[in-house]
C-alpha cells in the first residue's frame, strides 16, 4: 500500500509528539496523584527483607518494593528524630529552621512562618491529613506551639512523641482523642483509612503517616513475636553484635529479640492493610507511595536489635549508619516496577519531589536544600542539586558532628572547641559554653573524606590521598555550614 510522503511525515511527527507527551507526563503527569508518605521510626538500613535482612519477615514492604523502586542510597535529613521530621516537612536543613535536637528542649518547634509541603499541596487543592508521631514541638501539651493543623494538615491525629498500645494522650484536630484501643501502627492506619473514606473524592489527597515502630516502647502482638523462635534469630544476633562497628555500643537483652523483629513485622502487617485497602478502593494506580525511616537504628536500649547493614554507625551518628535508611517508592505506570535506584536521595528532597508530582512549584522565599528526585525515579537521570547534601547534629556520637555528601564522596568534620574532642560518645560543648553558643560559634575541624561507592563502611580516609578533591569539598562544606549557622535562629536551649 502506497502512503504519501506528507502522510508518513505527519505520522512520524505524531508519533514523536505522543512520545514527548508521554515523557512529559512521566515526570509531570497531568492527573495529579494522591500521595502517601509512610515514615518508620529508628528503622535501620538492614531491617527489612528487601534490604537484606536474613531474619525480618516484611512481606508487604517487600512486595511494595517489587511494585516500585528500591532506593539503595536513601538518607534521612538527620540521625535524630525531630530534626529529620523538620527536614521532611520544610525541604530545608533542620538547623535552618531551628530544630537543633529532638524535642527534649521546650522551645524547639518548626516556626509557623516556615512553609511546609502540606501547606503547598493544600494551597494547590490537595486534602491533607496527618496521623502518628508528631515530635515537632517541645511544648506539645500547652498549645502554644504549632500543631499539624497550623502547618497545613486539614485533619490530624497526633502524639507528642512515642506511644504504645491503647494510648490515651493523642490529640485529634486539637482536642483530646481519649483512650484509643489498638497497637501503634494499627491506630495510624485505621485513622488514615477512615479519613480517606470521608474525603472529597473529587480532590487528590496527601496523607502523612508517621509510625512509632520500631522505636521504644518496642511492642508487638504475640502473633508477630511468634514468627521469631530463638533458634531462627541466634545466628543473626551474632552478626548484629558488630553491626555499625566498634563505635556502636549495644545493650540488648538477648532474651527478647523476638520483640523487636515482631514489632517490624507488625508494622509491615498494618502497612499491608493500607495497601490492600488502596487496591480495594481502586486508588493504587494514581497514588504515589513513599516508605522510609527517620534515622538509623537505636543501639543503646535492651530492646534495640536494629541493623545498619554494612554501614558504619547507628542512630545519633553522622556516619552512614545513622542517616542511610531504607527507601521505597511506588507510582504505578510512572515509576517502573521492580527497579533499583542508586541515586542519593535525602529527607529534604521529598518536599520538592511531591511538589513536582503535583505539578506545582516549591516556594522560593527562603533557601531550599532538597531537590526534585522525579527525574531519577522515573527516568534514571542524575538529580540536579544546587547544593550538596549536608547533615549536622551538635551532640552526634562517633567523633564527628557534621557531614556532607557530594556525588560518591562524603566529608565528615568535628565541631571545635568541644569538651572531649574525638570521643565516640555524644559530643559536648566546652565548659562555660551554652548549647546554642556551641551551635552558632563552633568551627569545623578534623576533616575526613570517604568514597562511598567503594567504601560504604567508611573505613579509608582519602583526605591525604586526594588532596585537590579534599580541599574543594572542605571549602564547599565550610561555606554551607557557615551559611546555615548564620541563618539558624537563636533558641534558648534549656531542658524542660
């Protein structure tokens, strides 16, 4: 059959146009997705089956990873709870917003004039909800600091910190929720499903579900504890004893490892309930689901059996074990199923990423530290960053308090002066210095540099072996550190 040349040309042009449209939709889809952000608490990089645990049974999260992409270079915004959450919500370094520590200091909170991802999505027509552990204010009880509703969430059920079974101190939309019966993750998932049932079906939704598992109090129903008889976990416990390296101090009670592993399986079970619910309601196809953790695994309590995998350090460390966490993203039809992304992604990146998915522009009235990760997740492209990823925790243990990653290279530094320089215990400000003075005036010293592509355990310092690169990264890190140091607000860092 003969086809005119003009018809062939038009057909080729039409095909190119269709492909271009599909590519555009892949990175900026016309139908705005629902977004569900699932955050575990103190879950280590090696704490799921799909991330190499030989013991933990996590079939639902493993299935989620098989349906989307597994992030093997996923980072939290901090090795500590509250700062990590502030970074997620604002897309900014936690120290820019004054969240210098977990909410053990009464003045600490996210200022109300900070713009959160929930506010951006809500202003663009999204319905927003929050359920679970808030921990973004040191004075949660008084109502004098912003609640989730003040940061853009239409509906919220929040606890000031960690909660156990049958809690009686939740607030729902600012009012006491009374005694709520159920396990930790069960309550959060139930709240989400009830809210989704009652939402306006004509508008997309954003749901933040921040779980308490596997943070203390480590709890699990008997049905999940029974999955881990002693003979099954004993070989893993021998390996776990050295997880994170010699700087990680462990105090486990070897009589109850089933409690920790069962806690993760219980979390996995209830996340599975939510994922099944999305399937039943026909919502899965247009819902972007993200799962990650707020920091690395706890190691100092009797119930702490979390694993950093091959990484150095654990919760509270600036080494990768404290900040390198599991990450999973599923977006059917947009992100290819069964894939793995090795592109470094940080907790501050979720703000611009969710804005890009919703086809809105992040705010630009103050510096953002995160970057849009969709080109990496959808097309496998490198993430375009205006600045490197930086982590800072003034009392971090392991001898380093500040770290920066640029490409495959990671630079670590200590704050100076301090009471016991280089100690693997929590860093302390010098005698006579206040905590905020330490944060605002300390200089960076004792730099080390590692290439994480071939040294994920951070064993070989390359500072002397690659002096030119080291000098360049040191200058960039010092510049970014001092920029954040200047911007961070003055806070009276007194204990409650």
